C-alpha cells in the first residue's frame, strides 16, 4: 500500500529562477525568501530517502473536459515560457515519471465520480509551475520520479476535491509507493496593471494588490499553521473574492487527498509571505502527523471517509 508522506503549498513565481543579481536588483538589494525557503525545504525534505515520487498539482496547466495526469517514463527537454520568455528561457529538465502511479490514479475516476486520463505523449507541454519547483527541489536527485496533474477549467470545488480523493486512492493502490504532493500556486492573485507593475516588483507584502487581499491571505496562512484546513475549505466563497490563483484548485486537489475538513496537518513556513507584482506568495509544508492526516491514525494517511458523490 502506498502513502502520502508529505505535502506542500508552494510558490513557483518566475522571480525565483532569475539570476541572483537580477533578483537582488528587483528587491532593493535583498534576496527574496521564496528562494532561500526552497533551498531550506530541499535540504530538510527533498534530499531525504523516505519518498520516491513527487506529484505536482499544477495551477498553470488548465484542461477542459477531464483531468490529465502525466504518464511518461521520462520527461526531458528545454523549457521556454510563453508568458515570460525573457526570464525563463531554454531551461533544461530531465526526470523520470511514474506511469504505474499515473494509471492507478486514473483508474479511480469512476469510483470518485470524475474523469481522469493518463497521458504518456512525449510532446505534452510542461509548465513552469512544475519546472521552477523541480529546478529547486528535484534537479540533481535523479532517482526521484515526478508526475504532474493539471487543474480543470470547467471544474468547480467539488470536482477538484474528487480529483484529490482519486489521487489518494491511486497512491494507496500502488504498492510501496511513498509520495510527496505539491500544490503549486499562489494565494491571492491579482497583478498590478502593466503601466504600474514595475513599481511593485519588490517582495515586501506592502505591494500586494489590496490590503484586503493581503489580510485574506494572512488569515489563511494562520489557519494552515494551526492545522485548520476546515476553516480554509469552509470559507472558500469568501476567499474567491480575492481571486486566488486557479481558484485555489491546486490546494483543493491536495486537500481532497489529505482528508479535506478532517485534515489536521499543521504548516511549517519556509521563508516569508511575499509579494510578486501584486500576488500573495508563500511556501507552506505539511508533514504527516503521527496520528495520520485526519488524526485517525496512520491508516488515514491516504484515505478518509468518502463523501457522497
């Protein structure tokens, strides 16, 4: 039986992969803690030997009629971003995938009342919400498998929770698999307009688009640090007013895999809550509690009481 051994809500902003001198120039001569946070997270978690696969829930990859999970034996190439080719240009990547896990996840679609397809096409695009985190957390660790699942732009909160439940089922059905799950994306996510954006590139959260968006982000960070996933989920209608990235679907998929309102895992923050041209960014890591993700013991690691479909 496979298990989820750790999970994180992590920022992937383009700034983190810029050369250091450019990062410092944008941030009043100081390093952004989104970089130092990932460096510390790699040392604390990703350089360990107690996991074999990373599943990235990618807020930049939007599908339409189904969820898609990558199923290639290996993904390798050069990545240039269509969004910011000046800063993310010809970035090399090369990592093994996990076809067995991908197909097992897809096999639980019917049980969970959703649609999931495993795709092994070598020409399937890849996005920087995956690549930027792999550069920090996976590059140089050749034995670690990486798999990506996109959000579905026609789905709602319930659909993404269902994907998470299928993800947990698929992991549990893969013998011996030990998995880290990453929800790759931001909190509030409104950019400053083009003619103003260069005045707001520093990381100080004073540059978040509105004080109300900053307050909403900080409230949820506090809840995560308290292990109150129930409060985050129960107030999604309120949070959507501040336009979280991808409607926070990346987190909702992760929550579906960890027990939803029953999840009691407390966040460990890596770095500070920071601005990126108006958007709220943070790295939060959740270790599996000794009592399981839902507090009902180790058997709750990847499964929980099913909700009605």
